[in-house]
């Protein structure tokens, strides 16, 4: 394994990382700044990115940064639910047994949100991951569930996170009312070309690498070209390249090694 060969403490390109070690790319800085703004304005926020661009990691970092006395996060990735199951899942996450009828569930959820914000002074944050799978029925009900005091206040934050399909869904006439209530949005584009070197270097440093310049400039360019900056793909290709270099008893990864590693992991 290349970790032993390079005297690393762990695989630097594993998805398991401490929130404090998240690389602050342009994407990360921009998204976290917009989420910070949402803490003041509240309401609906739309986050879009293709799979593997790191949106869930950044949402986790944002959640970890919150003052637990002022905010509470309710995370759900169960997006392919019926309307009733969706209601039940939110009520369960807020700590109560769900009522049986839809109208009772609706009133129960609104009461829980109001109690949290107005009585406990804690803003509930609902993170709906994989939001592209939400049905039009759920999207329509979101608008009604989160309508407080005749739509004059937002005692909540709802973060809808998904791929580009959720944006297309919201552009349909059926979801126009919900789309109009979105007060913030961001689309992640991945690591920039000039961020690849710093990203890989930072991951190697955290893992204890003596030399963080293991990858040549040509190798870094090859990684960017092959992955288009998608973090998960960058991690996979970088780890495969180190494995390939290790098998050849090399301490430097050049573009030939990256090319071979890319072929090895191609499906």
C-alpha cells in the first residue's frame, strides 16, 4: 500500500476527513459565505452540484460550525418518499411520534418549527439532500408547510441540495410558487485548474508527507483534465496514481503514471 511506501499516516485521499481539514476552494468559500448569509435571512436555499463535487462534505462543515444554542440541523437524504412519509420523517427527526392524518401531521410539524424558533429561540435547519428525487407533490407541500404568519416570516432554513435536475424541476410552472420563495442559491463547479496543486499538496501534508510535491505539474494537469475538478474523481485518481507509482518503486508521479492509473480505474 502506498501509505507505507511513502510513510504516510493514512490515505490522504480518503473521504473520511475532519471538518477542519476541508480544503477551502473557491467553491467552499463561496458556498459557506452564502450559507452564512442564510443564517440572517432564513428561508429556502438551493444548492446544486453533480455527484462527487463535495456538497455534502461542505454541508457537514457548515453544520459543525453552527452555534448549537441558536441552530439545530435536521438532515434527510430520503428524498424518494411519498408526501405522507415525507411529513412523518420530518416530525420523527424533530423528536415526536407522527400523527396519523395528513392535516394533523401538517399542524404538528408547523407547531414543532414554531416552538423551536419562537419559544426556544433555536432556528431549525432542514437539509434535504438528493432533492432531485423529491416528487412534485412533496415540493408543493414544502411551500405550504413552511408558510408562517401568512407568509410574512421565515422561522426556519430549508437547504435543498441535489444535482441539476432539481433546478429543472423548480423551473416548471407547477413549482413556480416554491421557486419564488428561494432566497439564495449556489451551483458548485469543482476545483479550479490552479487549485489542484494546492488541494493535493494539502491532503498529502495532512497525511504527514515529507514531500508534498510528489505529483509533477504535468501530472496535476492530467488529473484536472481527466476529472474536470470533481473532488471525488480527483481523490480516486490521485490515490490510484500513488498506488501505480508504488508498484513501480517510484517516488514521483508523472503524467504517464496518471494515464496508467486512469486506465486502471476506468469502468
